[in-house]
């Protein structure tokens, strides 16, 4: 039993890294661009530009400034488990996601693509506001965004592939919530609230804006 507990905790840590919310924008964009809907017929040059832009603005640059913040001692880890450490990283992330939205809209992408990044901007803002008073789960907020986007995409694009991915996201949310609880970084309410915030924010933006 004693040997099992460290292994399970290590597995929970690996799962937390693999499904870090910073990867969600790129994953969702890849699903969208290769979904065999009208979006997938974008020219290869446009797809390549989108993926480079999103990788830079939502993964590489955020990881770079988080690394710098960790080196300077402002944050202890990339998981941002301390609520007060989230203010600067979340603010910067919100700015870069919003810039991505503006660029994608400027070059006339399909509406659903920049709707995704507008929804993520709103989610980042709401998460930041909540974080001033409460340590909501960022990981489950990210998966909540994924679930909400896939659910609405299924309705808007009328393709079963999104419903399949939505079901996958629900399973992953269960595993990830368990992983975050095993690590002892959250109470159950913080995990549930994170998922509901992400799901509600992205669906609200995509359905009503």
C-alpha cells in the first residue's frame, strides 16, 4: 500500500502536466481544423499560420514568462497552486489570448475559431476575478472550456465528431479532477466550480455573442 500511494501521486502529477490548461487552445484548434467540416477546408497556409500564432501566444510565450516568474521567486510552480501567485500569470495570459482573438478576427477566420478565443478571454478574466477571493481549479476550468466548446461546436457545425470529443472530455475531466484531488491542491468544490465556470463562460460567449 505504501508503495502504491507514491505511484498514484506521481501518476496524478503526470496527468496534471499533460492536461495543463495552457495546452487547451491548441488542442481545440487542431480538433476544429481537422474535423472534416467546412473549417477543415481552410488553405494549408492559413492553418499553418493559425497553429503557429496559437502555439506562440498560448503556449510558448506563457510558459516562458511563467519560467521567468518561477526563477524570480514570484511563483513556486507552473500549476499556480497558490491563489496569490495567479494574478500576474492570469493577467498576461488573458492579454495574449485576447491578442490572438484580435489577429484571427482581423484575417477573417471562420467565426467559430475566433469565438473560441473570445470565450477563452472571458474565461481568463472571470477566473482572475474569482482568484482574488478563492482558489478555483485552473485545470478543471480549462477542461470545462474544452467541454463547452465541443458541445456548442457539435450544435453549430452539425458533426458527430464533436459530440464524440465532448464525451472524451467528460471522461478526462473526471480523471483530471481525481488527479488534482489526489495531489491535495484543491477541495472538491474548487474542482467542480472550475469546470462549471469554464463550461458556462465558453458556451455563453459562443451562443449569445
